[in-house]
C-alpha cells in the first residue's frame, strides 16, 4: 500500500470517528438520537399557533401619542384650543383654534409634519391631522416585527428550545406562526404569549365610581374626548370600580428597562420596575407637575391600582395588584412579560394544533423505518448487480449518512419529518452518483483498459457530471430555503448537507476503496464490477 492510499484511509477513518462522536456520543450505546440532535415540533411534540396581530391598535396608539404631543406644545405656547379628539384610528381633530393663531398652529405641528397631513376641518376653526399611508403601513409592519421579537423573548425566558417564530400568511395579513417543540404546560405558555401586557401610566381625573354610568354622569353624561372610563381590577373589593383617566398615556411598557417580582408595603406580591432614560425623564416631569393627584397603573385596559403622587419620581416604581396584591405566580409572569417587552398590540389565535409526544415518537419510528427500508433495499440491489463494487457503494452510502447526521448534530440543526425525507433522498442521490461512476468504469473496461486505468478515467470523467448535478440540486435547495416555511427549510438544509457529504463519499471514499482493493491484488488487472 502506497503512502497516498494510506493517507486517504486515515482521513476517512478520522471523519467517520468524528461524525459518530458528534451524532451518538462516546460510547454510542449511552446516547439517544434526541439527546444529540434537536428534534422539531413534528418529531418531539409541542404546540403550533397562528397569531393575528391587531395592528389597528398600534396605529391608534400612534395617533393618540401625536395628539398628546401637539397638545403639550400648544399649552407651552398658550394657543387656546377648545377640543382635541380622535376620529377613526389614524386621524385627530383640533377644534376651536382662533384664526389669529393659525401660524402658531402650523409651527407647533411642524414636529409631526413628516408623518401627518394637516388640512382644514369640516367646521370653521378646526384642523384635521391624518397619518400618512406610508407611515401607517410602516407602523403596522413594525408592530408585527416587535410582536415577533417580544414573543421570542418571552419564549426564550421560559426555556423553550428551538422555537420557530416567523411571519405567516400573505402580505398584509400581519400574522405570526409560533411552533414550540417539547412544551408541557401549553396553557401557561399560551397565556404568556397572548397577554398584551400593555402597561400604561395615566393620570386619574376622577373616581373611583361604582359604575361606568355614574362615572360618565359626573361629566354631564358626555365624557370629554381626551378622557376615558376604565374598570378597576381590585380583587379584594366587594364590587367593581371605575376610574376616569386621561386617554393618552404618559408612560407605556415600551419605556420599561427591567421588571422583577417584589413585595409591596403590605407584604403582598408586586412587580417593581425601572424605566429607560427617556421614560424616566417624562415620568419625572409627570409626577413633579401633578403632585397630589393620583396615577392609574393600567394593565391591559384595567386599573391595577391608583396611588397618589406625593413627590417627584424619576426612574423606578412598583406595580401593586390592588389591596389583595398579585398571586406569586402571577407577579412572576407579569414581570417576565414586562421584562421581555410589551406587545405593541393585542393578538388573537387563528389556529392551534397540539402534537403529543407519542405522535412525535410515532413519526420518528416511521421516518427511521422508511430510511432503513430504503437503505437495505438499495444495498441489496447494489451488491447483487455490481457485486464487490456494490459493497463499495454501500459502504460509501452508510458513511454518507453518518457524516450527514454528525453535521446535523454539530451545527445544531433542528431535524423535522421533512428532514428525515431529505436523508432518505440523500441515499438515492448517493447511489445515483455511484451508478454513474460504475457504468463509466465498465465502459473503460470494455474499451480494453486495465482496472487501474479504468478506475482513474471513470472517476475523473464523471467528476464534472457530478459537480453539475449536485450544483443544480444545491440551487433548488437554496430556493426552497429562501422561500419555504419551517419544515421546507429543514428539508432544504438536510438536502444541502447530504449533497456536500455525498461528494466526499462518492468521489473521495469510493475511489480510495477501489484503489486500496486494487493495490491488494497482485496483478491489479481485474475489478469486480
């Protein structure tokens, strides 16, 4: 055996050992496939959700915030305004602006001019601000992206391994696909995902009242446009209470830097929070200008508590769950949700599928069985048709699968049922490559060449053909990965790795085995093919 063949055999042995170690651990008997390879939802079980993001809420919040910004500017510049109200989700109207202040109105609204169109209203001395369509579309897209990031942060903190969180549906549907493999407590996860946790700090104008009607009657049965009535969430109270609060929130969950479970002065479970620099500045101005008033802590449209403002507060605070406080688990979940970020809008479930672990185990068994049957069938055919050369192809094929599984384990690729289909397809591609090589060697032998020359010529001339066929398949797999969904991407990734490993086994390994076998023969003139 010459030095070249010995070196190639050592390389093959090292690749085999490393691949086996990556896939099955050492020794192999002490490891299971699910311990070395990450399994997808269809193999491990879990939950699949399709969520609809209510992007109208994000646009509405942007409109309210813009109106509040302009109101603040008007107050500083002493521009009298009779009323400011929102119409629809993307328009607000300013009424009662005297004609002598029109130039000031224009200057005051310049800060919002990039995103808003200002025009005279239907009545005299009124002006309407409408959100530009391009900005509205950008807000909706941003809401979906932010919702995906927020959901991903919440799921990661729960310890879910390899979640799939991505866009779903047609353009403009604003839907999200969530796949959570291996989830046990599906009810809690769904509650945490769906919980908007839209935390807002709003000034209280009046209350509490025993009913919404009584709260409205306090203002002559017509509530001003900049106010709203919100229910309380005081579980210890014997009856429901209602508060009249400012419609626009001064501080929202987006201003939160961190949140954690804590205790209030009564020892009940609560949630403490710290604000970002921008949020802290606004919170400081808000509390300094409204000492003596009450500040409603509103979570998902319900007033959790309404403590009085005794002094200026800058960058921290505490959320109390009413007189009875939060339950311990509820406080921890609320802190998790706030810490991972508030959703920009509420979400609704459009679809839900639960895959049990037993169904996942059945899928693994069926996939492995199909792959094993394909492997045995192809091996029987190759050995019976090509004899000893067929054994060469079977060895290369088995090593191809070993390298493929080792690569999947090393790169942490999530294996799905379509991924197992990709492994099975790799078997066919590998055998097809060997058939091309063997038939070319047969042609060279029929032309009168000896075995050594026939093998060298066969591999060299088929190599370009293999490059062409594999490159075409790689391009197809690339498009599947770019435009496919999760399972299709899994199939594409598995196919790409299989194609690359097949080039190594079909060319490098198979040729090395041929040369090694020929070197062991005395005459090196015959080959079983």
